[in-house]
């Protein structure tokens, strides 16, 4: 059990980076009938991202499928997640000649014509893409394993006043850490949005939740016994510092770390 815990911590260090991480989310809404081509494109790029990480140009890359909800309008189909350990690593990556780099990755693996066919798939796909640039503010430790098919929840917030981050870091995080300790939560993070491709983007922060095991009824009762009057007032007042702008459940399709 001890070795398993240490392995989880090492996985956390290599994938889920502490504050100062630079993060880009790209939401992708596909035109009808283009999903198979899109997945072929991401499969092609997955090997490129693997090399980028090995060459210290990036820290993590993933493609997530958005769980569709008939009651929501204009949902994205996929979310691409790129993480760099800091601004220096990101700046280094931005200087790459992408096609030349990709050709070197596939040298000896694909003929020139096959490479160009794969490279140009993007021109065949009609999609609406929106990009969000973020910086990691804080996170818990990660207990678990990254694997295809796993699910996460992302929450987009608009901060309503300057106290919002303080509530997240000094109060809500405490409860997320309690969930880590009892196994009901595997991960939590909060990121600040610093740029977007959308004009007048209202989203200021994004949090990510990964759930753990389901607590028994007795464990739930014991957990809620710890809640004090002060805690209830903090929850009530904390809710007034933010507005939930959107919430999505994502399933992992591809990742490299």
C-alpha cells in the first residue's frame, strides 16, 4: 500500500504540476460527420506530443470527449488540454517549427505522401474552436491513476468580488483535502483565466474535480458531523463570491505525459 501511495505521488508530480503551470484549454465543436477524421488527426498528433514531452517542450497533453446533455445548447464535442510546467517551457515550445518537428517524429515511420495526408486532415475538418489561457493557482495532491476512459468535471466560474480566490484557497480547499484523505476525492485544482479567444469572455476561473470512491452511509454521516456553524456560514458567504458559468463532464480519450 505504501509503494502504491508513493507511485501515485510520483505520478502527480509528473502530470499534475503545482502552481506556475501554464495551461491551455481548446474546446472543439465538430461539424456533423467529421468525428472519425478528427480522432484520426488527434491519433497522429499524439505521437508528436509524446516527443514534445520527452524533449522538455511540454508536460502534459490530453484530449477529452465532452459528455453530451440534451438540455444544453452549443456544447463542445471535445476539449484539448495542454500543460507546460512554467512560462519558460511554454515560450520554448512556441518557437517550434511544427511541421518540421512533426516530420522528424515520423521520419522512417511514414512516407512523405502519407505524412502530408495525415498533416492535412485538419483542412478537411470543419470545427469551431475556442481557446482559454490559464495559470494554475493551487491544487490538492493526486491519488489515483491517469487512464483512458476516466472522467473529470470542469467548472467555469465568474468571480464576483476580490474575495473569491481567498474562499477557494483558504476554505473550500480544506474540504477537498478532507475528501482526499477519506478517498471520496482524487484531485482538485483551480486555475485563473488570463486570456481567451472569445471577446468579453466572462469566465475568470476554472476548477477541475476528479471523484474517488463512494462513501458508505455511515462514512457520510461521520463526515457531515464535522461541519460546524462557521463552516455553513463560510459556504453560504463563499457562494456569493462566484457565479457558475458552466459545468461539463469529460471522458479521457488520449493523453501523453
